[in-house]
């Protein structure tokens, strides 16, 4: 959309979202309502509060105008958090953030241009599909999906709609990950042959008896397409505070750290390996799973992935949290350093405090020439998305690349569960001569929820 058309459309829409039309534009200057991308926030929990909301509101070209959550307490808290921020920034109360108990009602609001999805993992693909098909641009947290089929359905929906969808693999907007990938892609460590990724597992937990569903939680919809199970607080999220939620440790709602942080590291590794649009040929993984307690995602594990370009990638909690590229002429190490996405990130910072290192310090000082491979630069991931919506820059983490990095997580998890080596056809997105493994590329969906019920 051209900027002139965008401004015209948002100007016509501004009166319907609670913005005081009597305030003259001169009060705001570059922050005038007609210059804003109107954002709806779906999910008001930990990652939204600590990462996604601040990621959006720091940019003057956007404003959060609506929130949605299935927990009414969290939704009200999200509304207050957004309004308090803008009141402090502007020096006066100027925005009444609208609340939606059902995000589908939010998608019907034509004044909303874009959606940020910060929901539990099992609620990523469906709202992202529906938002895209409703003409909304989308920023969705990783993992892209919980099954290969869901991920492909999302890709198809975004391609059909032509909307701008950014995956929340924000490591690409951290300078050290781009520098490492550029140096590797341009041969500064010779021919790349091995990649080692440090990724922790999750601990087991206690038993948990069924509890009454809190009146503030729409639990049936929260379960979504997954099977009905009794409510337990440690299986959902804390009713007080925003500590790391228990659903992260239940396979019903995610696969554990292999998808939780795995998509971050596999996405960054693929950037350096030049495998963003493909996947491994062979995958073999072993993992420990809890024998008791409510939580059932994997603990310690080891995985080996072999690619057609000759690169072998190993993943284990035994490695430091980060990525080590090994070539014929040296190595490069990259990690998040002291960066955290939320206040309850599960890994101690001392384990990954050094953000960038190499076998020879001269490697890191090497300058990438104008005729060499130059990767997309981004100072902030949400800002890159907003700029792409306005046509000002190239999108950093588009849906196909996000689907491919998530697929590495998912096929690794399938190998964990089956305990054997698998051959993967990345082009066809199926395993070779393995009906049992192929049966795990999708899972039943509880009507009326799920991607299978979204018409593309």
C-alpha cells in the first residue's frame, strides 16, 4: 500500500477507535493519528507485557488501540498497561484501548491495520491465518505452528492474502547474529561443515489435581483445538503475576524447548548455513521424558541433523546456549549475550554472556565488502515489521522462512518421540518410507477450533 493511500485510509478510520477527534493534529505533529498503524494485541501475558507491547509502542508509526485475552483479568491489565504508557508519553490521557474477549471480534474492526499475536503456542497458527485472511498484517510469536500441516496452512493463507507477516524470531534483529551469519556465508571460517547448538530441556514437575476453572478464564476456548483436560493452574498460567507459565511444559500446547527456543536458534543457524528455505535430509534425536508429574515435555536431549550441502548440525543442552559454526579455517560462536525477552527467561545469563567470539579475533574484524553477501539489517524486530508494512524496508522473518525453521524443530521432536533416525524430504514435507512418522505431521483438532476449520 502506498503511503498516501495508507494515510487516507487510516484518517477515515481514526474516529471509530476511541481517539478524541477534537484534539488538533498540531498537538501531536509527527504523532498525529493519521500517521499511525493501528495495532490490535492478542494475548496479554508475559511475552506481550515484557516484549511485544514495548516492541511496538516504542515506534512512533504505530499505536496499540485494542487488546484481547481469554483471561479477563489479564485483558484489563493489558488495557491499563497500554493506556498508562501512552498517557505518560503524551502527558495526558488520549486513548481508550478497546477490549475484546474474542479475538475474532477484533478482526472485524476495519480500523485495525495489524495484529500482534502473543498467545500460547497452540494458539499461533489459527489466529495468524484468520488475521491475514481478514486483511490484517501480522506479527506472531514463535513457534510458527505445532505441526507441519498447520505451518503450511499458515503459509498458504498469507500468500493468498498478500499481508505482511513477521515471525517473532527476533534474534535476526540482534546485530551479533547477523554478523556471525554474514561472516560464515562469506567464507571467513572456510567451508562450513559443523554447527553446534546449545538448547536446554525443561525439568519435570509435580502432580496436579483438577481445580475449578476461574470465572475470569474462558477455559474451553483457551484449550482451543487441543483435547479437553481438567483445569490446573500450573497447566495454564499463574492467576497472580506473570511468571513463566506451565503450559510451556505440556505437549498438548507445545513441544517444550525444542520449539520454545529451538526455532530461534534453528532460524539463526539456517541464516548462516544458507538453508532458510529447506531442511535436513536426515534427523536423529534421543531425549529424556518425565515418567511422572503433570509436565511431560522433553528434558535433556541430543539431536543430529544432516543436510544435503554437507553440513551436520548437533543440538544438545550439553552445549552452551547459543550457536557455534565450525569451518575448515576456524569457528565463530554467537549467543544472545545479556539480552532477555522476558523477566522469566529460564536460562541463567552466565551461561551465555559472551555474545560473539571466534577462533581468531581477526575474523570478527573482517569487513564484508560491497560485492559480498549482505544480509538484511534490522535494529529492532517489531520496527522491521512496521517498516515493511509501510514499504520502507525488506521483511526480515517472513512466513515461509519461519515455517521452515519451525519444521526443523518439529521433525526433531518427532525423532525424539520415535527414538530413531528419520529421512526427511523437505520439498515434499514428508518422511521417506515411514508412515508412522508421517502420521505425526498433523494431529486431530477439536471442533470448532483449529486451522482445519479456517477457509483459505
